[in-house]
């Protein structure tokens, strides 16, 4: 029996709600879900999903194989919020990479890749849903072939995305809605809605699709 664990960041655990129920009955696999890395030791495979902190090397070496999912064509786009940054760059196709975890951020060998394709109309929750579907498609594919899999080194000069903050949701009132749309569609209506300042007053913008 292959021991598998999913490690989520309790402050960024939105992917946890997307774990497919049929993963728990995956043939030859037992699964543990946790937000505490200290609970995960001596597992055959650990998938680290949405974790925003650097994990100690003892965690990596204390498990047989530690993997993470990063949404960019590595080594380009290491770092934070790669889906959001690439949408702001105007990309409609984003590579999703399953890689080995190392102490250097997002620098591990590439194990598997897939692609997310956006039609440009998706809002925040739809973007997250497509991201989650790609994540678990990679994981299912890996588990289906395990223990057979390949690795390849990242090649090329790495680039890095910075962490996004609440201020990144500010809309430029001097631009048109069309020019602001990529930023508007990234707004989380509940946690970080888009906003703008006009005449010294802050205004909140929430965006929804019409039925």
C-alpha cells in the first residue's frame, strides 16, 4: 500500500475543497490530509499544495518523495501567484508543473506538466476551479503510473513573481473597463475585491456574471 499525504497551508487551503472524492478510493493508496507538516513523516508521496512558507529540509528528507504543483513553465515564473500574474500579462494558456520540492523555491525537477486554457471570460472562482482541476489531473496521472515516473531538470534562466498584496487590486480610474478587465476578473469579491480611489474616497467594486 502506497502512503500518500496532502499538505495544505491552513491560511491558503482553498484547494482542499477540490480534492476529488475518488482519490480516497484510489487503488493501492492510503491518503492523509493535513495542514501540519509535523504530522507527515515517512510517507511514500507527499503533495504540497498552496503552501506559502518554506518547509524545513527535515520534512523533505523525512519523506520518500515530496512534490508540489506550480502554475508556470518553469524555470520561468517561480514565486508567488503565477496564475494571476500571467493572466495580467494577457496569457490565455498557462503551463501547470508537478515538480519535486527542494529547499530552493520552485527549483526542483519537473515530473509532469499539463495546460490550463482560459477563454478570457472567467472570473475569480472559475479561474480557481480550472486551476484545481489541472492540479488534481496531474496528481491522478502521477498516481496511476507510480512508481514509474521520470524527472527532468529545469533549464534556462529563472524568473520570479513577487507576492501579491491587497494593494494589487486597485483599479486605475483613468483607464477604460476593457483596459482594467484582466485585473477586475481576478478580484475575490469576499476577501480582496477590486477598489479605486476618487476624490479622496475609497470605493469597492465587486464583479459577477449575469445569469
